């Protein structure tokens, strides 16, 4: 959309190469530091009351604690390892097709939207920063639906199906906690702005192509159907291009060899 492209050009100075990578690295450091300070994630999470009391850093640090106070365990380390690898893939892939500016604006808009929703609706929900990662994962699954991940190191699964599963779980969570919807909507706002129009255009292009294909097939079929047909021998102009046909007053057609 042209107005989005104008916004991208205007805010090109905000472009931050590898922003999502740095977020992932800082999240890993926060998780590791919880070995020494188990409540570190709570100190970084978004809390409107404490921000108004002076803990302004929470506005900037809440996306860096997406796992909350999840204990430092071997399983947690393994999951985080794969999450970081996927996060790096998401960053590099989206930067390649979108450019640094659009990916930066996408991330910052989701970030600002969640923070604003926290303030306006006075929602206190731990680990809300994870919605930024979820939104970016949906964007990746939409742009690269055929990429495969090995689930449990054995089962190959395309990322689009993981995206649908994640969307279903998100909807289920919103039914269980309706207030969560006030955070999910701003987190997915950049997805709606940048990707939904492309999806709609893609569907329209596919539909138009299908209509053109059907018209072409009908035209080809019509071209194959004979225009002339001899009542006696059954031959048509497809049998021999030299055949000549005549139509009698009774409406019946004959080749010149079998004229009555």
C-alpha cells in the first residue's frame, strides 16, 4: 500500500539491522541471569503502577522476559536454543524480503501497541512481551509457509501449520482470559497493516488466474470441436483440411464426396 510505503520512507532513520536478533540475545541473557536472581523477569516485566512510581525501564524491558520466571532447567535451555535459532531465521528472512526499515517498524509498532494497551486499559499480564515474538512468527509463517521444522527431531512440519496451531491456541487463550484480547490486537496490528492486504491481493490474483484458465480451456475446447460434419461418412474438417462441405435446404450437411 502506498501510504505504508510513504511511512516507511519517512521513518527510515529508525531502521535497526538485526533488531529481533538483539532482542533474542538479551532474552537469553535475562534467562541465564535468573540463576542468580530468580525474580529478574518480574523486575523487567510491564507493571503500570510501578512505572508510574518511577520504574520507567519496564516500558523498554518487558519484551526481554518472554519466558517470565520459568526456572533455569536443561529442558528450558534446549527450548530456548531452538527459539533463538528460529528467531535468527525469522529476522534474516523478513529483512531479506521486507528490508530493515519495515521489519524494525513492525517490531516497534507491536511493542508500542502492547505498552499503550497496558497503560490505557490498566492490564497487568506477565510475559506480554511474548506476543511480539508471536506476531513476528505469524509474519514469518505467512511469508515462508513451506519452510519445514523437525518436530521432536523426527516429524517434519511446515511452518504454516505451526502458525495455524499457534493462532488456535491464541484464540483459545483469549476465550479463557478475555482481557488478553486487548493485548493481542495491538500486537497483531502490524500484521494486519502489512500482510493482510498482500494476502487479499494474492487471493484476488489467484481467483483471476483461475477465471482466465477456465476461459482459456473453454476456448481451446471450442476450437477442437468440429464446425462441419458429414451426415453420411461422419468426417469433419479435422479429418482432412481439404474436405469441402455443403448444407442442403433440409439443414443437413454433407461433404462433397457424399452429396445426395
